[in-house]
C-alpha cells in the first residue's frame, strides 16, 4: 500500500506542475516499477497457488463462479 501511496503522490505532483499539458509519466512509472520489485517478487511466487485456489473454488461453488463471472 505504501508503494501505491508514493506513486499516487508523485503523479499528483506532476499533475499540479503540468496540469493540462502533462508531457510524460514515464520516469515516475519506471522508478515505481523498480521500487515495486521486491513486493512484486513476493506476490508473483504465490500467483499459481492463488490461481489454483480460485479455479478450484469456482469448480466447487456455483455462487462463487457466478460472482467471478460478473
């Protein structure tokens, strides 16, 4: 969450400085991706397990399947 807050704060700074004619957010996004690296690596390792659990729940719980499809 802290990563997202810092990114949002940086985007707001650009918005305030450049308002109607924002030239680029590339630098801010690249810096953010670099900082997200560790958190992303922790997340991505668990992605296959999460995918399996969601698919399993959808197969066994019709209400959950409807929820996911909406």
